[in-house]
C-alpha cells in the first residue's frame, strides 16, 4: 500500500520507517527541511536504537522517501498517518493541538477523491471530532474518513514496539464506512496481525482515551512506588525489595515499580496534565484530581534528590564539585525533554555547586537546553575531583561502574544513586558513602 506519515519526530520517523519495513511505499512529511534532508540522507535526527538500520534499508529499497512538499504528499497516497507532536501549552495544562490542526488544514485543501486520515498522536478526547468539523468547514469536495490509531511506543524500544506492538487499537467514526476503514487498516498491519496481535476496534473517543489512560496508569504506578519510597525512607524499609515482593502478585506486576527520580520525557508528564485539563473541560475534573497528586509526588522526587545531594556534600552545595552521570530522561534515549536528571543538575548549579554532566547520548541536546552546566566527555572526566557522584539516569555504563573505576579521580568517595540502580553493598564495602534516593538499604 501507499501511505504518508505526517510529522517526522520520534513517533513519525519511526512509524514511517517501520511502515516501509512492513513492505509499504511510504512518504514521510515534515515542515522542518533540515530534518527531511537528514532522513533522506539516512541519518536519524535523534538517538533510537535500531532505527538507523531500518531507515537505511528502506531508503535503499526505494520504498521510503521524505518530503516537505504537501502537494507531493497529497498526491502520493490516499492513506495519511498523523504523527505530529502535541506538546503542553505554554503556561497551561492543556495540549497544544496547533500542529495537528495545521497538518489537517494544509492537507485537506489539497485532497481530491477518497482519503483516510489516521491519527496516531496522543490527543485530548474529542480531537478527531474537531478534525471532522474542520474538514467539513473547509468545503473540500474530497471524501475524507477519520480514524484514530494511538501509538504506544517507548523511546529506546520504538522500532520493536512499532513492529511488534502489544495491541493495535483502532477508533472508527460511526458516521463513516467502518468496514472499509477497518479493512484498510487490517491490510496496512497485516504482518503484525498475522502474529496474533490483539486488534481492538472501537469508537473515536475510546481510542483517544485509551492512550491517555494508559499513560496516566503508568505515571500513577511510578508515583505510587515513589510515594511508598518516602514512607520506606522514614521507616527504614527497603522500597526495592518491597517492589519485588508486591510485583510478584500478577495483579500488580513488577514493571514500572522502579522507585527513584521519577518520570520525565515528552509524554507522561504532559499527557497526564492534558488529561486533567480535558476532564475539566468536560465537567469531569474531580475524576482526575488524583493525577495532580501523581504529578506532585513525581516533582517532589527532584526536590528530594537535591536535598539528598546537599546532605551528601556535607550540608551545603556551595563550592562542591558534583558529577552528574546521565541527563537523558531515561536510558537508551538522547531525549532531554522534561528530564528529571537535567532539572536536578540545574537546581544544584543554581544553589552554588559546580556541576559536570556526562551522558552517553544526550550531551548535545543538554548543551542546547542548559548551556551553562559543565560537560565532560567521559565518566572519569566528569568525576574528576568530585565531592559527590550522582547517578541520575540508569544507563548500563553507569550500572556497571565499579568503585575502583572512580577512586583514582574523585575527591571524596561519595555516591548518590538517584535511580536505585547500583548495588549498595559493592560501594559500601569499598569504603564509599552510599546514598539511595528513596532510602539506603541496611548493608551487612
Ligand atoms: C511512555 C509510555 O511508556 C509509552 O507507552 C508512550 O507511548 C509514551 O510515553 P516513554 O516516554 O518513551 O514512553 O518512556 P517510559 O519508558 O514510559 O519512561 C517514562 C519515564 O518514567 C522515564 O523518565 C523513566 O525513567 C521513568 N520510570 C519508568 C520510572 O521512574 N520508574 C519506572 O519503573 C519506569
């Protein structure tokens, strides 16, 4: 089949490359000409394991192309995926839908004949109905169906999650030809559906809400364990063992119960806020007030990390040298959007510490966002003369660190584990002062 994918960010670029991998002819579309030039040249504008190979393979196969030209896109296919960003509005909780609506407005005026618009972006419930209204108001003679097919990919696993998703959800417009749209989508995902991937068809509102609810649940799970970690810390209990123990109950599950610095990135924080804002607009605000608490528990982790680092530096940050290992919002990503690690690094610097950051992949993005922080090209350079070493993103490289790797360079043998990813016994037995965010377990 021939498809276009609008938006070539983390979601769109991955989706475009993966649709080509499934055998379709794909045109990726983005208004950012630099991004289009890079992708056309086989270079991915962000770090995503496995994506460069899929991109390269499909550019070479001739099935994948990129453009900034909407005329070309409108003429290329009759199925159009919408994968543009829906960031948080400045100074508000609500999602900013300007990019979604801009694509719709620009595309629709160019369409003739029958087309299917499939939304993939995370949007407030009701957005597809808004899109339908815009299409109607445009006066187009084209016959345009709207469907919603939310994307659940995680950064760092984007290719795997796109090609082998846990489920496919398709929201259909009851006023449209639901059978024809379902058949088209089944054809697009035929390879995936052949793996017996669950396929749920529903209405547009439910499909939109599935995504918002999934992210809200994940965020809640993380904040739940972080709230428990605060009590563990006060009681001298070990939240990591506790998470293992409750996680064995299959109704609970161990995943997303890692206590620490909490969630960040371009999705969970802004998605729970947009969900609250939308519930408010719908008159259902009280239903989601608990998400405000989820957000506030999460933000408290960052403040608590700053307190712990201050304690580790002997009560004052002034004049302390702090090594920050990790500034991506999570490992296997170069994304620093709402990164808890960078937020903490910035606060430490504001309070008078000298901060040197190292991350295997996110240095360029960090430098752009926080140009005043110090940066080093390796763990050992970042830790030179450090009074405290902070592990804020659990990259494998940091998890595998041994005390002897850092001992020749640090000033003080003090380590603060913001992700509870190190083995405290190893560090304590080597004579280090170990602090764990969420409580330091008793080591014998
Ligand atoms: C998330 C959802 O997982 C994905 O399904 C959705 O499509 C987009 O949003 P992503 O933002 O890529 O994906 O990252 P994710 O792996 O969910 O992690 C989000 C944040 O939570 C990270 O900052 C991570 O460090 C943190 N986290 C995750 C924890 O603090 N503890 C955990 O146990 C798990």
